[in-house]
C-alpha cells in the first residue's frame, strides 16, 4: 500500500537558481556539469559581447556565453561573485556567465505556472514561473534557449 501512495505523488524537479539582471532564474539541475567562478577559468576572448570566447575547464574547450550582456544589451563588469554555470546540453558542453548562483530548488508541478502574458510563441524557451517560499523563479529550458536561431528570432522590419 505504501508503494501505491509513492507512485501517485507527482515527481518533483530540481532547478539550479541563479541571478541575472536583478531577477532570479532556474534551469534543470540535471543539465549542470559544474559551477566555476569566472576568474578561475582559462579564457580566450572573442570580439563579441555575448559570446565571450572559449574557456578550458578540466581539459575541455567550450564556448562561454555571457548571459549578462545578452540580457542587458551591453558588456557588464565582472565582479568577484560572477559565476559560470558549465552546462552539458544535448548538443555540446558550454559555459554560461551569470551574476551569481543562488541554490538548488525543488519544485512540484503545482508550484510551476505559465508566465503571465507569455503566449509561447517567441519565448518558447520559458518553462514557467516557479514559486516557493515567497521566491519567484523564471524557469528556462536551457537547451531551447541556447539553440535559438538568431536570424529567425529577430523581428522583420517592414
């Protein structure tokens, strides 16, 4: 009987929460390979503000995307608390620069609701809004976000 009760409970999901531009986001913790401080990585700069170049971590060369620049539209000053989330995506390993990692949050399906005002079209990389203990996390499908075709996502100017 105890086994049946366990089978009927909805599965909880774990999300790594992080800060970016004053908001708190979450991504599937299963996609996280490791966390590093930005200054601890051996980096080779690129010309772009968003694609910060490549880095070497444990012998693996990976692209580094500065999500702070992507969300702000311009390069952002690096602080001692600036973190890199090293992700193991379906297509590659890459680093994502954020303002700071907060913690790991466990959410049940009923704690996740649709993003208000989101129609799912241009922002299909948003899973929803997670609410726990007075916190609100914008939940991101990181595989989808990192695979967006920039040419097709730009608005056409008539």
